[in-house]
């Protein structure tokens, strides 16, 4: 398994990963497949063109089996983790761990001292992964649970 950092020109690979994730795990994301399904090239490039973002896919035998993104956060020293997904084919093989570790390393290199994320409370596998990596709940209620990790 390898990780690939995506540039704006990699938008077709980003599109493949995102649509596959949303189709595979519709209850794991607040976004819906229909929200992204109709997007053209400009739509897909926009996420990859965000300044200071870190967008990754995990590849196994040339197939996308995971994804994660890191973006600047709301305040100084904060980054956000988004769009984490691992294919059923690759679950239990450390893909999620590798994706999180790489986003956390990027956040530290970029000067962050805190990484935050939002997760749906019913997404038990994601909550387990995040807790294993040292994230703690900082806000509950509403549709999502907010977790954070001090770096």
C-alpha cells in the first residue's frame, strides 16, 4: 500500500476516491453522493487547489483504497482533518492509521499544534480510529461530534 499526495492535476483520482467513498459509506459523511456526483472538472479541482491543503489517497495494487485531507483550521495553529475513508477491501490493514499519521505529520510541519475533525456520532469505526490516535471529544450535539488532538 502506498500513499499519494494529490496536486490539482490529480482531480480525476480525487473524484474517483470521493465518489467511491460516498457510495460505499453514505452514512459516514455529511456530504451526499448527489452533492458531488454532478461536479465538473472545475468543481473537483477546487478542493485540490485550496491553499495549504494536504489531500491524500491510499493505493493498493493501483486501486484507490483510502483517502484523507488536511486543511487549514479556523484559528492559528489549528488544522482540520476531513474526508477520511478506507475501502472495505483494505480495512483492518492499517490504511486508516497511515492516512491519519501522514495528515498529522503534515499538520506538525505546517506549524500546527492542534488537529480537529468532525465525525458523525454513529460512525463507531471512525470514532475508534480517532480515539486510538489520541483524539478526544471536545463538543457533542447537533449532527456531528467534534474531536481534537494536541500535536
